[in-house]
């Protein structure tokens, strides 16, 4: 059955409440995006913001059912890879199982992908491989953007190699800190960027002029002098004190 997506040209998988769509609007871009997310709360938040959401598990969907999609955005959940979670994907054989699944998909098979959730200690780890399944099997896809925490870098590089073998003309894996682009938080994310066709050659990194790096106090409208205690590895006591206005020695 062919899916109807009401003129959509871009799919947003594991879409959440709408960060990607908001970013596209800030860049004066207007892709027609349909987002899929398993969370009812995330879908409701996105819809309230005016974004199109369908509540569904992306593993239950088939790329072949979306023959007109040209753009793909994927933000698989990060707790099993992130220092803010338990990082279970980095222990044992879980990471290697994910790499093997990407290689299998690149070779045109699905056996390893089908069995991956049962091989890893947390089934959320398997969702990172959805990026490979969708970008390699969407019939008309022309570009992909995927993001994750930096520990997924080798998985993105492996997928970039599979895209190159499939004839894609431009792939890049880039780590960016949100603080360098004007955000208060130091939030590093690693992006996979790919274009199937690049008539003008590789796409250069776009410098955004005039972006400062505000302190936490400036962003929240606080007076100077506030001190914040970290959560100390998710424990309620201990941690470190730091200044919200970034003053040395405060």
C-alpha cells in the first residue's frame, strides 16, 4: 500500500516535538514535512506548534510505501549512547551489532536488521540503524540529515561509506557544539549529511555571522551572581557549583 502524505516531500523520523521544523523556518526554508514519532506527548506538542505528526513506530513502516519522498531527517533516541543515559550501546557487542546491521542493509539484506532489537541490551539502540534502512530504501530520496551524540560517529561514517558505494555524490560527518552557534548549553551533536546528486559540488559549511555565546544568566534574564549546582551523575547530593554568568573565580 502506498502511503499518502498530503504533498509531503520530507520525512522526519523519531521527530519529537518539532525542533527540526523550527530550525528549517529559522533558515527561511519551507520543506513540507511529515513527522513520525512513537510518543503521543511529542506528537501532541508538535501539532500544537503547527507541525504535522503521525504517531507510529518507525520500525513498523516500510520505505517503499513513500515513493515521492525526496528528503529524510532522522533523530534516533540517544540514551543508550549518551553520557546522560546508561551508555549500554557502548558496552559488550551492541555497537558492533549495529555496525553489522548497517553493512547488511548496504548489501541489500534485512536479516541482521530484523534480529537487531533482540541482540542488543536495549532495543532503543537498534533505532539508530533505522537511518540506514530508510535512506538506502526510500525510492526517490535525494538528501539525508541525521543527528546523534558524538559516540555514534563511527556508525555515521559506516553509513556514509554505504551511501558512497550506492553512488551518492556527497557525504559528510560533522560534530557541532550548539554553544558555538549562540546557544547557552554546550550540547555537542554529530551529524550525517548526504546528497545523492551535487551538481555544484560539495555543500560548504554555512557560517552564521553575528551569533554570540550568551551566559546562562543572560539567556534566562537573571542578575549576575547566581550559582548552580550540577546533578552529580543523577544523584541528588554532591555535584559542582558553577556561576550562571560565567565569571572566572566566582
